[in-house]
C-alpha cells in the first residue's frame, strides 16, 4: 500500500516511520528546505540556537520508549529537571539542537523537501496529490500533518469535508529573537531556561547552557499576547522591539548578531479530543499537535495514531 504524508515535522516523520515499519511504501512531502517543522535549529557561525520548540517532556510510556531509543542513539539527552525549581520531570533536548531529532527520524525515509503540495483530490480508487512541479502522485492513504488551517485549505480545494470544530482550530502566534553574544555575561540564570520571566517573554533559552552551542547564544520567545499585538508590524519593527525588550537580560554581554523569527501557528488554543482525525472512508487522516497535545509528545503520539488508524 502506498501512503503519502504531507509535512516533515515530528508528526509526519513519526507517522511515516510507523507506516514503513508496517510494510507500506511511503513518501513524505514538505515545502520547507529541511525536516523538523517547529523542531527548528539555526546556526550562526559558532553559535547554534533552537528557535522553535525549546525542549520537551515525557508523560506516557509509549513516548518514553521512543525517547529512550533516541537517547541510546545519541540524538537526545536530558537538559534539566525544572527551571526556577526542580519538579522531577526531565526536560529533554536534541543533542545538537532540536532539529537533530527530526534528522534522525528522517533517515531511510523518502522525504522530498522544497515541494509544495498544490492539490488533494479523491480519485475513483485512490487519492491524487499534485505537487507544485505539476506531477500527480497517487496514494491509497494520505496523512496530513500541517497546521490545521493549511490542511483545511488543501482539503477545501479538493471538495473534501472537515468537521467544523476542527477547521476552526485557532493558534497562538510566537515572535522570537535569536541573539549571539561576545560573552556569557548575561542575566539568564542556571540551568539556562526561564519561563515567563517578564511581561513580554514566555521563554528565554540559553543555548550554551543547553549544551548545543559553542558560542554564547540566547533564544527569546515573546508570549502569545505580545506576539499577536505586534505580529503585523514590519520585520524590522518587530526585531527592534524584541531586542529592546531583551536588553535587560543581556547583562554586560555585547550583541554580535540578532535575528527575528515568526511562528504563525505556534500552539493550538484548543485540542481535538482524539489523537487524530480519520475520514469516513478510513483512507485520510489528519494529525499534529492540535490533537494529542500541543507539546512535542502530543505531536509524536498523534502521528503514530494516524499511521495505525490507516494501516
């Protein structure tokens, strides 16, 4: 059976690997230049900065099994067990940045990057996906793992129904700032993560303290309210406002570079009650962090659920 997965983020890659393990032929399409989605890592000279998901936790035995495999493979390691105080729950990070998890999962898969899925239609006996190069790809099953508004747009164009409550899924936005420094004389305290430290930022991450960056480098994520209020400003205006808000946390360290990042679909505001959604034919599934949970674990479990539901 041939299965096409749209999206090479964590949900899509987990789904693809599960489908391959069950003996199916799988193709993964993603419009981006690299795998990972919000498992995103940026490199600036000697600095490495996570600019999407900053860490993840584990709550289920199923996900812990996968994480243990990643730890054994040297892909993941524990960062800390709490920020302002220890709570006993490990915070895990990618050994070389969060994108290293996605790169590991993509090994052996047929992943086609820089490829936009232009249309999705239901044929007489299968699904037809047309990519932006004009090629029509046929599949027995399809798994969509893009943010819900993007999956809905694709389905709507093909006259495919999606439940109203699901298609109305709304997302918080996140504006981020990546800053490299000439020293570690900043004000981000050990272990290098600060949650909601002020009225602008929801998280500040010290990439050196995480162990992924040779050079001093901080990641700033603005909170949903600030991000929404400023999202439509020019990129330069957003950058300058973020840098001004970040200044108290920079201490005496000098800024060597700074870059703004935008996440339009950062976190779903409301979750679908099931781990994935499957159409009446049992041949189309939607997965992602809007289902089993907005965290990394939820995205992974949703991808697994979609693969199992269709195969």
